[in-house]
C-alpha cells in the first residue's frame, strides 16, 4: 500500500497533465494533515510522558538535520 506522500510524488513525477498538480497537493495535504494528530498520540503511548519534551525535540532536531543534509 502506498503512502499519501509516495502517491503524491508519483503523481507529480509520472504525469505532465495540469491535473497532476491538484492530485499532488491533495495527497500532500492528506499526508501532512495526518502527521500531527498521529504523532501527537504515538509518542506518549510508546515512550510515556516523563521525557516527552526531550523526545520530541530530538526528533525535530533530527528532521532539521536530515533536511540540511538533503539540501
């Protein structure tokens, strides 16, 4: 099963029709719309609430680092 992000990238990469932009934007909106609620619920369930701030800050720092490496 494809994720919404993978489907969005396939839509923009494989089709040159203007409608592919709408498909891309819709699927990316779904992907980003699901990110915050899901991860807001997953981190406390998985790691507890004692060190939740430290875990979230580490994840954000790794995301920024990954973006910098990829640029």
